[in-house]
C-alpha cells in the first residue's frame, strides 16, 4: 500500500476524494483493494495491453468509488478514522421466504 499504490495513484484529498489512514478498518475498502490487487497480478504479466486493461477496466472503476464522497471513507479524513455506521434491518415476517410464496410474487400481500 505505502510503497506502490498510494505514491502512484495520488489524489487531492478533502473535497471530492476521501482517505482514511486506518483503511484496514473498512471492510469495503479491503474488498475493493484486494480485488484491485488480484486483477493487477493477473493482468500485469499480459504482454502489450495487460496494464492498460487493468487501468481502464479495474482501477478507473474502483478508485472513484473507493475514494469518493460516498465511499467507504466518507466520514473519515486523512487524520481521523470515524467508524462507519452499519445499516440495520428487521427480520422478515414468518413465511416470507416460503418458496411457494416467492414463486407467485416478490411483493408482500
């Protein structure tokens, strides 16, 4: 992270882009960075267009999400980690996932 990714793919932090120095505390960030790493390892050795393909198809898609205003670091700053709030849910009513019911309709009632 500190030897390759951050020095290479710099963005002006603050306005449009967010970063958390404790990035490893964000499950979504770990997932996205791991996906980038795995695709990098697969594509970097392909002759001619491997790295260009990785940039276009993977990094250019993931970086705006990862560093964006609504991404996993949305509430953090370069200097402060703020634990992301997890969405809550209610349990589905009894019988909601009954196969006979779901084959008729996805809507309640």
